């Protein structure tokens, strides 16, 4: 089984739900909490699902070589701490993380043995509906997110596995088999 699992998906495709379920199902699987400069949503808090920091602090951490990977996505910075990954592995656990296409590509360059799974929405229309439902209480950059989603989905074949999230139970079952090393294509 892979010690690093990277889940990639456009915003709104369901990667957070998959990640949360996978961690709940496997005591040896730990979510590496990324850092971001975006503001928390109503249902989020510090450390869940991100470490929320200022742009100034983020840029300082870049200069300190704190991040193994970082990127500016949807007008905000996101990054992964090198030390956090090393600490999880030192405890003998596996890491699961959700990244954008660029971050996943960088991580695969550092860790070629990493398992990558691209989660696709059933359609752009369904993705639009999910984003509108999720972000209805916020000002959102929906058009930017959808344009980025189209670009990101073009990269899906570059990843080890692709799953269409049209039915959660079916798609999650396939995801679970993949991350447990039990999936045969």
C-alpha cells in the first residue's frame, strides 16, 4: 500500500468528503492538513480542513522553505508542510492529502511512488450546482472555479486513477479499493 495518497479534484467534486470518510475508515491513514490564505467557510475551523494563515505569514513560510509544495489557486495560496509529512511517516502512518493539479504534480515529482487519484464530477452542470449549494452564503468566484475545473479535468488522465463521483457509495467503494491496493483495472 502507498504511504502517500494524493486526491485531486476540481473544487466541488467531493474530495473533502472522500478524504474525511477514508480517514474515518482507516486508523493508519492521516490527513495532512494544508495551509491556506483563504478565509474559513462557516463549517470550518483552524486545522479543519486547513491551517488558515495570513498571506504575509504564508509568504514568510515560502522564504523559510517550510513547504514541500505550494501554489496560488483561485486567488489564494495553499501549501503542504514538509515537517508535517515527515512526522506522520515517522509514526508509521500513511498520509492522504487533497491537492490541486499543480500541487499533485509537484508532489509526484518528489515522491514518485505516491498514489494519485483524480475525482471527477459527473458533469460541469452538476459541479456548478454543487458549488452554488455549498457556497450560497459567501461571495464566490464561481466562473473562475468552473473555468479552472475544465482545465483541471483535462489533466485527469495523467493521474494513476480516475473516478467519476456520480454516486457517492459506488465511487467511494472504488476509491477505497484503490487506496487499499485491492483495485484491478
